[in-house]
C-alpha cells in the first residue's frame, strides 16, 4: 500500500525514483534519464535571465562541470526557508524572495526629484537612493507638471512618481578604446556590481585605467571598469 497505491505518497511524490524501479510508478513519472538531478547554473549571485536564456543555460552541456543537459524545473515558486537557501551559489534578492517568470508585462515605478535624479520605488532602501540620468528632452517630470508626463505628484509634493519601461541595446560590439569609454561615461550613470567581474573569461585593456571584461561567446555582454 505504498507508492502509487497511497494518496500521501502521490501528493508528496515520495520515493518517486524507487517506486518506478520496483514497478509502481506514479502516473507522471518518467525515469528514462535516470535519477533526479539538479544544479545551480548562474554566472553570478542573483543573476536575472529570461525564460529562453535560462532554458538554454540548463540545456547546455558546457554550462557546468557535470557536462549534462538539464531542464528548468517546472515547479511552483520556490520558498526560501533556510540560511542554506540564501547562501546558494545563485543567492537571492535582498528581500529574500525568489523570482519566477511570467508572461505578463511588468512595470516598475520610479521617483523623479525636482533636480531630475531618479530612484527606484522597489523598496524603502532604493526609494531614497537617487542617481543621475540623462533625459532625452529638455524637461523632466517635475513638481507642478507631473501629470503632463503621465506621472503622479507625491503626497508631500516634492517629487513625481512615474511608471518606467526598460529597453536594452548594445553599447559596444567589440572592446572599446579609452576615448570611447570616456564618451560613454558621459551618459552611463548606473554601475555594475563588482562581484560580476570574476565571471568573465577574458579581459582587454582599453587604457591605463580602463579594462573590459567579456566572454568569448558574447562580446556584447561585458563590463567596463574605469579608474577602479
């Protein structure tokens, strides 16, 4: 009265591999590829990938030392309940939450100060961490004109809260020169995390105090370190 003969075993998928081997598999069991295996395959802690990118990473036989092709676990959102979960190679977000993919469009609100600096409204910490941005137009959402830009004025009337969308584009397709880096820095205001540098397999010097870290498989995916 165990395996596929007992409701509790079915509900919790107990001993799934063993049950299949002794001839009492669950209805969904497919053990043709052997015992269950799982791996973390992130390039750096809290790495974000699209579903398509993650699928390719899992399927790749060169993405880990095991050299095995795996699939994304088709499970509900994982729960991080212990310190071991938070200390996994891929880590978790600062709020301890695991992220899952969705087919729905996502929006992220930002706060624009009277000086044109921007802060993310993700949480209480990011909402007070303002940074400079380059505005395409001569004006930016400001107190008294928030509504004209599709934004809402904050309760205390000192800033505008606006919805934000993100578009990604390639800045350099080849390692740049120091002059090109300096020109880009006039517009680039958000830095990369320093712990990401170690996950690139190549480095090119672009000047005395300038280095470009990139992967041979994708030079478009790179980090530029200048005077650091």
